[in-house]
């Protein structure tokens, strides 16, 4: 546990330019406190001390504003930056070198029964306010934009934004047209309407140019 704490402190010093000293990080970073409390709660959870583990997680929630269910599995060097309002569900699995900002939910949709929460692979960044919901997998090196709502599996090296979340970049290449991507089964009538209006405006402009060129309209 001591080695884990030292590793986490050094990680914060490396990642956060606002961190000035090991003492400051150890005593003032609520994200680290929540992770360390969770490690204890998770040990109790695995030993079938369900009520005690939940009580410890609720104490951590009260102290840090971060709620991590004691059943959640987290890897090494999880950096919860600022952290207020973060919720991590019971069957969530988080890999190594993951960064999570304030207001993030790694939760369920209410439709699953056993595995209800997402798997987050290594080196993923989840920006402020994002919601990653359901039994899905977020591939390694993925970046999820602020306030996105992700309901689908994402391949590694992706950038995901929007409601519902759409892949806008993959393996360093921009995705040209969201209409050609099969990344979600949920309809988005607002996007469809906007894209339809764009097509109509394009056709109208083309028609006007043709009429002006032919001299049939002034």
C-alpha cells in the first residue's frame, strides 16, 4: 500500500502542473484520497464484508465528493483530477494510467443485470462531465470529450464526443462524415435534421447558380 501511495503521488506531480510538492499532493488531493480509501474498501468487499466496505466508501464519498463502489476494480495510477461528482459503479473495471475529471459517471443504463458498468482500458482520458454507461468497453488510448454520453464500444486510439458519443478521430485520422459511421444504435433526430437542412441548402444554392448562369432569373 505504501508503494502504491508513493507511485500515485509521483504520478500527480508528473501530470498536474499545479502540484508543487509531495506533501501538498498527499494531503490536499481528494482524488488520491478517494482512490486510497477505495483500495481498503475493495479488500473488505472481496472478503465479503459488504456492509463495512459500503460504509467506508460512503465515508470517502462524504469526505471527497467522489463515489467509488467498493466492488469496482481499478488499475494503477488512476488520476481523478478535481473529482467532485465522480461516480464509478460496482462492476466497472479501470485499467492503468487512466485520467478522470470532475463530474464523470461510469455507470449503468438500467438495462443490464450482471455486468452493468463499463470497462475502461489503459491510458484513457475521460473529460469533465462525461457519462460512460452500460456494459461497454472503451479501448486504450481513447479520449472522451467533456459532457459526452458514450453508450457504445470504442476501438483503441479514438476520440469520442457528443450526445450520443460519436467517434470523430481514430488512429490519428479524422472521421470525415459522421453519417457514414455505424457507432451507435440510438437515433439522433436533431443531427439528422441538421444534416438534411445542409443538403437542402446545398441543392438550393446549386439551383440558384444554374438559373443565374442561364439568364433565366435575375
